[in-house]
């Protein structure tokens, strides 16, 4: 049995006996010990499992290209990145895209857009179509209600898909969603939005105007967030399959 096969067997065994998180942490620590980090395997791990909080920042930085795969370069590269951050922030202030009063979430967005050459942001955004498609598959009656209320085009898509639920979900739940986004699966955002509608179906069905529905969805109760994210990940796997760890 190969090393990867043994690791996969242990993962299944630990999950069955209730110690899944222990084996996942060990598997990630093995990946992080490689002299040259394997980006593809880190992506696959992040899509299959929640990242342990103690390693989340490191893995995110590597997957986003902020840090290189080689460990010995990390300290030097982080110094360069801090200088780069200051330069980009200064540039945005000079061209008056941000100020000291700009919310931090928007500052980060503008910095990313400037770095990628997409400032100002393009208004087109395809995820709402996918959201409507999967909501129809899961609960066509709920989608019909939204259409009857003329709410489909007025849902909080910016909050969901452009801010990636920042300001909507608490940090502990948000991190689990961003694990998937940062590892390359933006589609998870669609399923979080769908699951929010499914979770609060009774409340939404009782509202009869687009304005009331949107206002409620912009301020959903926080106590259901962990369950929403867990069910959204299940939906994502149901419709898109489970990522397979490459050898």
C-alpha cells in the first residue's frame, strides 16, 4: 500500500470512530514539512477539510501566492510584501479611491483590484445565475416566491459574492467558507447563499416584498451560521463532487 493510500485509509477510519480532526491535522503537518510546499495538495486538502486555525494563515498566504512554496524564502518575502502593501495603500489614497474612513473590507478589495489591473471593478458578475439554478433544484417553490415578490434581482449579491459573506457570517463560520474560496472553489459561495435561503425558508416565505426579504437576508441571525456553512459544504459536494487528493 502506498503512503497516500495508507493516509487515505487512516482518514476514513478516524472519521468513522470520531477522531477525524486529529488525522486531518497530522496529514496537513506532513504536507507543511515538505521543503517545497505542494500547492495542488494544499488546495485539495483545503477543499476537503476545514483548516486548523493554527495553520490557516500560512496556508492561505501560500495558496494566494503571498508566500512562495520554499520555506527558506518566507521571511524575506514577507518583508517585501509589507512594503508592497504600504505602496499600494498609498497609491489608492493618492488617486482618492480610499480614505481613512473607508471600511477595511473595501480597502482590501480595491488593493486587489489595483494589483490585478481591474480598477474600477467590472459590474458584471456571473454567480447570481448559478445561485438561481441551484436554488431551483433544491426548492423551486421558494424560488417562485422570490420571483413573485420581484426579489431575485434585489437579493444582497454584493454582500454574498463580492464581499464573500464578510459582514454576513461570524468569523468562525467565514473562515471555513474562505478556506474553499482561497483554494480555488468560488462556487462554494453560491451554495452558502442557497443554504441561507433554505435555512430561513419559513421566514422568507412569510415576507411579501423584495425590500423586506433583502433586509432580512442582510441581517440573518448568527446562531445558525455554523450549521448553514456545514450544510452548504454538503450541497457543494452533492452538486460538484468531492475533490480527490492527487498522488
